[in-house]
């Protein structure tokens, strides 16, 4: 028995505004995926993690923060007018 009713979900298509929002946030999504990849590699390395793997995680974390800051600094009024 499923708790998710697919008929309710299947009839709802994303609007143009939803798709535009995803497109706007895609750089952040990609950066978060890169961070996740770096973290998984670091965890899998266990005690044998190299300084390069540590640096890769830190670099990915900084990139997520940079992109998040850029998205936060955008003015929604001007984004909608563009």
C-alpha cells in the first residue's frame, strides 16, 4: 500500500515559474552535488584520506557558499523583469 497518491501528483505539471526557479538555482544544485561527491569520496577513503581529498571537500563547500551568497544577493524584482 502506497501512502503517495500518484494520481494527485501526476496531474500537476511544473509551471513556467517553477521551471524558471529551478533554472535559476541550478548552479547551486550542481555545486551541492559536487560537494556530496567530494564528501562521499572522503568518507570512503576513511583513515587513508589524503590532504587532496580534504582540500576538495573544502573547495566544494566554499563553492556552495559562494553560489548561495550570489543567489541570496539577487533582487527578485529585477529577476522577474528580465
